[in-house]
């Protein structure tokens, strides 16, 4: 069984016991929460597609840890003037484990 959900502005395909990285959800590590923004639930040949969400469906997550994403570097340069600017960014993420999928 798998589902497509909307979490933190992104869409994810999730299965039971899968671990995903998602944007911060506002929940502490070790806590469980439900995501009700389920777009599609599929169990073999039985597929439920929402318009836009599937009624009564939810995915239960367990927050494993707060982590940081990879470093993204940006650089701006203008030739012959000595102008160089460099900056970076690391996104705060959460590691989530799918506990159950109800469709």
C-alpha cells in the first residue's frame, strides 16, 4: 500500500515503514502526528484518487530527528572589477517515518 501526500509544500510518495526527509512540521522528535492531506491511496489494483483530497484518509508519521539539509552554495562574479560574492544556505528538515496509512 502506498499514498501520495502533500507535506510542507511538497508532494511525497510514501509506503509503510519508509523514512523521508521533509520540511519542518512543528512537532518534536519522538512524537507522532497525522497528515490528512492525502492526494491518492493505492492498495494493489484498488486506487482512490482525491478531488483534491481523499476523504477520511490519513497517514500517521513518527518524527525521528531534526536534521539539516545539504549546503547549497551561490556565487556572484563580475569580471575585471574585483566583484565577488559568495553565500550559502542549509535548510532545516525533519526525518519522518511512516507508521500507518489509512485509506
